[in-house]
């Protein structure tokens, strides 16, 4: 009985001491938490600055220029995708710390920027895919024999490409690669009816002669079989 009483008194004393020490412990924990929170905040701010600098540099990339060409355009895209993957890995490591210290929302600003970049790169990739398709089609047409040229079919295909390009998000339409592709298709759509007129049976040698004088180009008459 006495032993139990002594043990109870010891527990009571320990509990009383713990309550007295609690404010000091909470203060010490808060100081550590605040210090760690400041450190994490500074790290995230530096990370955000790095992401912003990356985005600023991305705006001058050749992947936005139509004259870059398909293969170099894809190469530039791959390089930026690799860099974004590094940022995403770094953000995952930062998230481990923010979760522990209940600061997950602090990562929202850089996370939002990285997500926007991912969307941007996906849109540019889709645009270059269309450029690749159009370029391949037009290159194939250049080798078409004169007698086999189907201006009606070509015009319909160009109209289809033009319809597809109109489906792109408005944010993509300001990029040079979009404007270059759009202008290329417009040029072909404007030229194909003229090509159709040139294939008309009403064209005579004198008409071709006049055309050569206007363009300054030699045109073999009559056309050889392999004329393209």
C-alpha cells in the first residue's frame, strides 16, 4: 500500500514538473520550427528564382522559330524537357521537407510555373509535329510529275492542315513557328489555283513564253515526261 502511494506521489511530481517545463519546451520547439521554416522558405524562394530565370531564357529558344526546322526544333524541345525534369525532381525533394514542417503550400508558386512550362512544351511539341507532317507532305509534292499534279487534292489537304492549326490554343498563336506554318499553308493555298490554271488545256506555247518573260525562268517546251 505504501509502495503504491509512493509511486503515485512520484508520478504526480513528474507530471507537475512536466507541466511546468511545457511552456519552455514549446518555446524551444517553436524556435527550432521557426528557424527551419525560415530556412525552407529561403530555399524555396531561391528555387523559384531559378525556375523564373529558366522560363525567361526559354522565351528566346530556337524552338519557337519556324526557320529553325523540324529536327533542330525537336532537339531544343528535348533539352528543355530534360531541364524541367530536373526541376521536378528537385521539387519532389523539397516537398519532403515541406510536408514534415507543414509548409506544403509554400511550394505552390514554383509548382504552378513548372506546370505551365510543361503545358507550353507539350503545345510546342504538338505544333512541331504538325510542321513535320506539313513539311513532309510539301516536300513529296515537289517531286510530283507535272502530268500527275492533282491541284484539287493538294488544295483539300492544305485546307485540312489549315483547319487543324486553327485548333491550337491562343497562347501558341503568337509564336513564330505557328505564324510561319500558317503563312506557308496560306502561300500554297494561294498558289495552287494558279497551278491548276497552268494545267488547263487552253494554255498555249505563247502563254508559256509570256510566263517565262515575266518570271525570268526557263521552261522546257514541250514538257519532258519527267518534268516536275
